[in-house]
C-alpha cells in the first residue's frame, strides 16, 4: 500500500517539477529593427515590436506544455519592457544580474528573443559582443564569442539547456553551431550592419510562437552546452578604451597589450566572475 502511494506521488503532476523557461531578450535581433537609433530603450516602435515577439514566444511555450515563463529584460540596462504590456501569464525580471545570471535556480530551459550575433560577423545586424562601443573582440578558450555562447555556456554549467532562439540569420547560425537541435525563428536576413530584409511583425510572431511551442518538447533531449575547464576569457577593448594602469592587479588577470586582458578560471563561472569584478 505504501509503495503504491509513493509511486502515485512520484507520477502525480502536482508533485512533478515545474517546467520553467528563462527567456532572455535583446533588441537588435527583433524583426523590423535594422537601425541603431531603433534600439534605444524608449523607442516606442521597437518596444512594441519586441513585446509582440516576447508575448508570442510566451504563448508558444505555454501551448507546448511549459508551466511558467520568466522574461528577463536584457537590453541596455533592463529598461525596455513593462509589466503593463508583457504577457499576463509571464513574469518580468528587471535589473542587472550577477555573474551566475540566475542560473543557479536550475530552470528547465533557456531561450532567446531578439538576439543578435557576436562581433565581426558579416551580415550580422548590429552584431557585437556585449558592448558595440566598448568591446572589439571577446574570446572564450580562444574562440570568438558573444552573448549567445556565453549565456549558453553559463546555463550549461548549471545543467540547463538552450532550446530556442529568435533573431537574424547570423544569430540563428551561431546558436546552431553549438546547439544543433535548438529551434530557431529567423525573422530577418542581414545584408549589412544596418541593412536587412525583415518579415512583417505578424509573420515574425507566428514564426516565433510555433518555434517556441515545438521547443518545449526538446526539453530532456537537448543536452546543455558546456565549456570544459579550465577556462580563459579574453577581452579586446576598442581603440579608445585603453586598460587602466592597475589592470594587471585584478585577480586572475593577465594584460596582453594596451587594450586586451585575459582572465583564467577553473570554469566558466569563475572566469566570468573575475571579468565582471571591478
């Protein structure tokens, strides 16, 4: 009798772990956004376009079987989204995150909406690696990376897979290189840094909704993306961003030249934490 009750509790949905999707947003990869001035957090057209894509993704995740979606406003100081317009069944995370990016909460999966590619990618719309003005290149264990790789690696450090991305073609290609089975929704094609061919807002939302719905079924089959330690993170700043005189005194830091610094850690979390520390 006790064994039967125990088995019932294990299989009962009430006792099952919630499927929570951590949805990370940006702006440069949103359909219809192709000019730098459109990415200003208070630009009303961009906010409307981005919110529409986010809400479509939330609908898709919920339709696919997710229990909840946490949306992080990850663009330019976390001042783009509003609880007035976000999907009523989503929760909105606002503000900067620590080095772990909150992944210690062990989400079921991670997804990106409005994502751009890393720096120096031909055809990547407004492509950059964390800072378009401050950073020229970022290397993880010698490989050029941007937000897509770093976030995926940090999620993987905590055992969380990336299941879906929406953005331009360059961003989709970048994710597929490290997570081949992830769902992607390509909402625009980049011809140059500020030139693109975009889907309509309605078509982009439909595409994103369906990709998000399909992606939930991939939870449990897509393996987390991991970067084996030890890890080096090398950052080359732009020409007008020389390193301060005491840069070499930072813990775990090695100054390579006037604009380049390298951090070493036992894993991605330690290397990223050393880079983020000031």
